[in-house]
C-alpha cells in the first residue's frame, strides 16, 4: 500500500488589488505620520518640541488635524497587516505562517 502526500493548494489572491499594494501602505504610514505631526509642531503657536509630546497636537481648535493623522496612520498600518497576511504562504504541512517567517529570517 502506498500513500501520497500532497500539500494544500495555495490560497488564491482576491480579485482586485494585489497584496503588494497593501504593503505599500505600511511604507507610507510612518513617514506620513512624522511629516504631518512635524509640520503642525513647527507651525503651532506655543508648541515646544522639547517639552510637548506630539499627541498634544490633538488638543485645541486644530486638534482635528492630528486626530485625522492618527486615524489615517492606523488605517494604513492595518492595511499593511492585511497585506502581510495575504502575502505569507499558507502551508500547514510545514508549520504554517509562523514557520515561514522564522525560516525567512524575518522573525
């Protein structure tokens, strides 16, 4: 009697945008946050970078700008996480996604 082992078929990528476009949001998230916060810090009267954290920019009349900055950065980070999940191979026979990260040196 012989037994043939086969690995499960690769999960197809959903129609539309490939995962690489989602990964791009992760590249943009950090610099976007820093650029917007720094622009506000330099133009906001009474704000001192040496004494105040950037989260203080969410206070006052123009606080909506920093709040929107937080929201956009969070959404970009979540989109990157979704792209990472879709980009990682899913092969239960070899230990799943965690094993792939460990083998690739990214863990």
